[in-house]
C-alpha cells in the first residue's frame, strides 16, 4: 500500500434540519462549492446525496468532499474568514454532522 503524496481529503457528512427548505439547502451547497474560489489551499470540491440501498447512512443525507495538498492546507482553510463565516451559517442548518480528514492510500495488487 502506498499513501498518496500531496493529497488530503476533507469529508463532511450532513443531515439538514427538516425545517430547512430545499431552496436554502441548494444555496448552502452553492456557497460551499464557492469556497474553492475563495480559499487557495482548497483544490477541489464534490458533493452528493445518499443513494445507497443498504440503509446504513445513520440519518446522514449529504456528503461533501474537499481536496487539499496537506493537513496544513486544511488548517489554513478552517481558519480562513470565508470558511468561518460560511461554517457558522451552514452548521446552523444541520441536525447532525460528521467530519473526517484522511490521506488516500493506493492499494496495488
């Protein structure tokens, strides 16, 4: 196994509050995606909704994945004023959240 050099993934699982309107969720997702334009260490952003048939999502409905070049880049992102402002708004609309950072590992067979 080989750790991918220069890549760190920041994954956020979310369940929005039931009272958060779909239009607000859409605007929050657009705001999250725009952070890649505002915060230099953030290299990429992807998101999606749960489509699993296994029913093991534990109530989480959305996943957000950001790519960074280092754990230092994640620290810079977390402290950035644009992230702090957005996170306060975003988190206020969530019922539950889980954040996980990892360095991808390639398995060669």
